[in-house]
């Protein structure tokens, strides 16, 4: 009988975790769109710089293997 209780507790915790993580999505999207609208150019500049840095780091990692 113990494994069944353990199994139901595991299912309950899994369901609670899924419900908690699914609630994060809409709030995150709302805040992101709000700050994007508020900051516009500054936010776009930060995204552009982060993309450029990402490409540079990926290129450095690629060429370091050769």
C-alpha cells in the first residue's frame, strides 16, 4: 500500500508544479510588453547588443576548437 501513497503524492506535486509554472507565462509576457513599450529605443539597443555579443561568443567558441 505504501507505493500507491507515494505515487499519488508524486502526481500531486507534479500537478502543482505544472500549475505554478503555467501561471508564470502570462505575467511575464505582460511585463515584457509593458517595458518594451515604455523603453522602446533603449530596450531595442540592449537586445541588439546582446545579439551581437552572443554571435561573437559563439564564433569564438567555434574557432577555439580548431
